[in-house]
């Protein structure tokens, strides 16, 4: 698998914002949540790899998620964008998604701390389908569709200047996603607020 460059700390970057400062801003995006048992497993993996590769950063347990698609970054959270995003979320029809991440690596980000991520093929097709459905729904609701042809589902554990090479996990991280969320992120504060949620019922 090729290493991929991301400038969006929640996973998939809204286009057209190169070099933008995110301090103090607001971000909207759709994501899959991570259950507590998976958070604990992810924390253990991050700790093991942090020690093995002398990483200084700590895992972001309060905001672990799998980003599905970014909506946008804003100086102040716009009500019309929230309304449109809720409309887009309500158009999705999808079944529960069985996610399995069995690989770990550092994604490349030029001149910035690199995300240490878990990723894998388990659930990738279904997550990509959700990514596209939401992108189309966003476009129809008047938002940028932001569909990424290189969409790579993953969970970011931490950011560190040191890189971890691709490796297989001894014990894969797996769970069943039964909903997706609309999240408001306060940039620079590692703080997420759930605005809305929709079930994946099949």
C-alpha cells in the first residue's frame, strides 16, 4: 500500500484549503465512532508502538473515530452548513459495517507531524460506499461533495514527527459500526461534539 499525504487531522481533507491555519477554527465532518473496548485496544497498540519507536506523542483517545468524509472548515460554525449536512446524512441508506483494521503505519505529511494510523481492508468497500453516498448527498444539499478517489478508511491514534513503517498487527482491531455521526470539531482543542447521528439499519 502506498503512503498517502493528508493535511486534514480528522482523516479526509476538504479541498481548496492548502496551508490553511486551523487554530481556533471549526470543522464539520461525518465519521464512524469507536466503542470503548476498541479505544482501550487502540491505546494499548499506540503505547506498544510508541515505546518501540520512541514516539513522544500520546494517543487521542477522546476523539478516536474513522472519518468518512469532511464537510468544511469555518471561522464560525454556520447554521446553513449544519442544516445541509443533516439533510445529506438523512439521505443515506446502508447496512451495519464490519470494520477490521489489521495494519499500522505512519501516513506521510510534508513538514508536519505524521499520523500513526490503523487501517485494513475489512469494511473498506462499505465505508467507501458510505463516503460516496454522503458526498452525493452533500452535493445535492448545496455543500461541496468532497468525494476523494483515494479514500482510505483509517483510525488515527496520534501524531508524531517520527515514522512507524507499515506492519501487521498481532491482534486486529474489529467492531461492528451500526451508526454514523455528524461531528463538530473545535480545532486545536482535541474536542469533538456530536451534532447528529443516523443508524445503519440495512
